[in-house]
């Protein structure tokens, strides 16, 4: 009872996370414009330009400005010139879009006037959505993908944006996984990406524009107990996406967006317990959808990792083995699935 009372008392702190703090800092003390206001305010108070406080403030503002422009240069070198995105002309294909993150993205684009095709084995969770056409399809079956592609081309036109979002989770230890479980995971989580890209990329090349979005996972970089098949499939699609991006580098009109989020609050991961809501907050699908949509609308390639720890998770693979073991124990990544309930099906 006392524990329950403490949890209720701290419920106000649930939205507080390191990501929220960083977001506030990025629009205040870490923003170049705000930083330049500091020496100007000091000067307005008749402080001399040679004063050490003004010199430090100018140096700080100059550093932030330099980092800002280096970031712009980095994106220009990495992703080249963005393409123009006209939603009235775009045909968007979303796999696993009947619920969760995929459905959110589909509904937003449908309301904004884009033509959206959802590929899923289930009906839309919302019943129907404006501007969204539903195509029953097991994306892990190459013949069904080929059949639906013909229907989409006939009904809606040539797809120019492909969002590979479909995924399933078994949540079992490796020895408890059946061969059918493993086959199903890799068909839906990995092979479907090959099928859809092979099917829709040629049309994008002919149209002279396109965007391919791969929804991967931070687990593809570190793995986790009871997620051997899921983690392996996500690691594979991350590697596949990077290889595809390299192959498309000579086709700047085709953009690629890799998304590696942490845990989402979708039914796919029901029962999973995050060890720290401050350092590793559970992501709301709407927040991830916002980032994905912004990247697509910008017409540029991108790599999106969220929350904050997902941007630095690769360091887990280069620290000494003993340190990695300690970090895994502290983070609780290998205990998180013990309460897993989840559900079968597309995300």
C-alpha cells in the first residue's frame, strides 16, 4: 500500500525525462540565437566589450553558431539536396498500417491530401480513414505483395513513398521459439522489406523521385533477452537499409530514412517494463510519427534515433565487455521482457 502511495505521489514526474530536458535546452541555452542575446544584453547594460563576461558569452555563442553550421554542412554532404515533396502527387504505401504507428502516419497523410495505401493482414483499427485505401496483404508473402502492387498501380498510381513498418514480436527465449515462429518473424520483419523495395523501387526510379522509410529498432544494435529473433531481424534491416542507401547514392532523387526508436507504447510490446522512465522513456507513437512525417516532408534522407539514448547506443558495442555487462544490468534491458504480454500481428 505504501509503495502504491509513493507511485501515485510521483505520477506527476512521469513526463519528466532527459529527452524533455534536452528539448528545453535546445530552444534556450543551447540555441545560437538565444546565446547571442546574452552579450547583447550585457552591452545594453553599458558593459564594455572587453569585459571578461562579454568575451565568454561571445565565445559561447560563436561555438554554438559554428556547431549549427557544421550540422547543416554535415547534412548537406551526407544527404545532398532535398527533393520537392508535393503531397497531392505522392502515393504512399505503408506496411503494417492497420494500427499503431503505421495507422497514425496513414491517417495524417490521408487528412493532408496524400493518396495512402495500407498493406496489412488486419482491417484498419479505426474502421476507416480519410484518403486511406486498405489492401489485405501478408507482406511476408512475395506473391501477395506482387499481386497488391498491381492493384495499387491500377487504383492509385505509382507509389513514390514506401514506409516499411510491419513487424511481429514473439517474446520467447530462443529455445522456446518454434521453427515456425522464427520463420514468421523473418518473413514479416526482414524479407518483407526486400519484397516491397524490389517491387516499388523501380517505379520510383522511373518517376524520378521517391522516399523509402525503414522502421527498425534500437534492439537491432544491442539485442535483448527473449528477443533473439526480433533483434536479429531488426539488425538485418538496419544493415539492409544502409546498403541500399549506399547503392542509391548516385540517385539523389531517391531518399532513404532510417528510424531506430526505443520502446513504443503500442500493443506490440504490452507488458514490457522500462527500467527508467527518466533515462529511457517509453515513446508515444504520435511523437515518432511526427519525426518520421517531418523527415519525409523535408524531402531529405535522414537517420532518426529516439529517445536520446538511442543516438549513443552504438557505444555499448565498443566498451569493454565487463563494462557492457554492468550497463546491461543497470539498464535492465535483459529483464524488460519478463512481463511481456504483447500480441501477434502487424504493428
